[in-house]
């Protein structure tokens, strides 16, 4: 059991924890996606699909969904949603050019070996006029949500102020996951056939807080979601980027 727990911890450290359950936070992100892309009748690729939680939601909206997941056990679980899931890296998507109307990437690019190559592959697989929908961590969120490495040990949890350190210190504490400034995520798409049509930052869903203290949690959630309409969205948890394939 200890060996299995160690393997799971290493997987979470390197790949992050996928969305295992569907709660208000996931529902809200889906609503954001639906403001910018059509799902009904579209071919949608979830690039880094985890266990298939978002694929199931897209399928309920009438999309023809495909998934790619580098972790074989997660890919196997995602196949319970659809058989159109393969174990592969986002940097080498096993699809022909212009295969999809939408490519969805949810908190994945920070974990891949080559994020620039991953974006290029997502662009390649989009048809002209198709859209990439990307969520990635915001460097200016006050907490590093992927934990840190300290004195040879990995410490899971939300660690404050790590992302505010200079790169050489931040990356020593958190070499397993990137966090992006606005300029960095835009630079990642620069030079590709993807044109950004929407870019903002969003705060968390605070689902754990709401579950523990419902009234206070809902108040906190409402306040922070209002902040997304102000310049203080700068400190949000994640970037939300929608980019359209030109050509």
C-alpha cells in the first residue's frame, strides 16, 4: 500500500490531480467554455483528459469527444466515457491536421515536457476557424497549488507566495509545474496560427470551502467572482484563453 501511495503521489506531483468529481467549480468553467465555443455536433479533443470528467460533460452537450492522456491508468478510466481515448503525449497528438473543431486543454500545459510543442500540436489538429480553449495556472495567484520540493521531500498543498519569488528560486521549489504570467502565456501562442480572441484570469470555485462552511463559503465565492470584473482579476487562480485557428 505504501508503494502504491508513493506512486500516486509522484504522479500527482508530475502530472497534477485531474478533476475526479463534478462540482460548482467545474460547472462554472464549462459555462465559460460554452460562451466562446459551440459543443453541439462538434468534434472536440480533450488534450490531457485525465479520467474523462470534462469529456463526459462535453458529450452531454452533444459533442463528439476524443481524449488524449499520457497516464495509461487515467486513459483507461477515461475510456469508460468513450472508447475514443488514447494514451499519448500532447506534444505528439496522434491525429491528422485539421481534425477537430475544438481542442480543450485544462490545466495541462504546466505539466508537459515541452509546452511550446504542445501548443503547436493543438494548433495543427484544429481546423481553420476552430478554437483552442486553454486553462493554465496564473503566476500571480498568491498560492502555488502544486506543492513544493523542500530538502529532498515533496510537500503537497497550497504554498503561499512561492510564485512571487524570482524564477531561479521558484523553479527550484516547484520544478514539476509551471505557472504563467500574462506575457508568458501569450508568448507561448505567438508564432503559431492561433489568434487570441479572449484572455482573462479567473478565481477558484471554492468548492471545499463551501462544503465545509456553506454560508461563509458562498459569500467568499461571490466576492472573488465579482473581482473578476475588476483589475484585481490579475491575481486569479488561472488564465482562461480562447484562441482561434487562422488560415
